[in-house]
């Protein structure tokens, strides 16, 4: 890489995936209304905007795939604001579960006319899928992928065990 390479500022695109557990969401509503975010918008209401930072971003695409009670939400943009994806997911969940009307997203994308603070979705569901740099191709390293797999597997074991404890506790309350 050149000496002046900056991984944050030299990126021309990023793609995040959010895995949302949402058995209460209506698939058709979340998929349809997710498309309202695509394009150039002021994301003040869907981020934790830092002072003097331009809140306008361009979302290139959003896709929603239902996997049982989990939704895989992929968001691709030129750049993101702090908590932007997680707050977009909260917005999608609120509309998808009929807790907010469909036109609410449009209102939220006009912060000079309408302001509302919403919490970000849980951090655990968000991960970075890809970063694009002009003229740069990355090679996948097997050792690093294997280490990441092992760490995720240990985390899965722990969380699966906690899930079973929760089920036993819940069953004991009947």
C-alpha cells in the first residue's frame, strides 16, 4: 500500500450486514419499506451525528432476506455515520411490526421538518461484510479465517448454553 493510504478515507464503498431476530415483523412490510432508505438522504434521525459532520449519505442498496425468525439485512453505501445502520434497522423493525406507519420513514428522512430520537438496534447483530477501495483486491488468508471461525464457534457454544438455561428457566415458571 502507498505510504499515504488511509483505510477509512480511501474507501469508496462499504457493506454491512445486520442479523435481526424479529418474529413480530411482517416480511412484506420490512422488505418494501426498506427501499425508502435507498438514495441520498439526510440521516440525522438515523444516526448519532457528530457536530460539524455532514449527515447526508447515499445508500446504494438494501436487501432483506428472511431466515426463519431472523432477517439478514444488507446495507451498502459510500460511507456511514455513527450508529446509522443500527438505527435504520430499528426504523425498519418499527415499520415492519406496525408500530409506526409506513410514511414515518419518509418523515424521519426530513430532519429539518421532523425530529425523533430512536435507539440503535443491538450491536451484536451488526458486522462489516466488505470495504471497496479503487484498484485494490484483497486475498483471503486461511489462517485468519480459521481463527475467526474458532472464536465465533466458542461464542456460539456460550450463547447456545445460555439459551438452554433461559428455556429451562422459562419452563420452570409454567
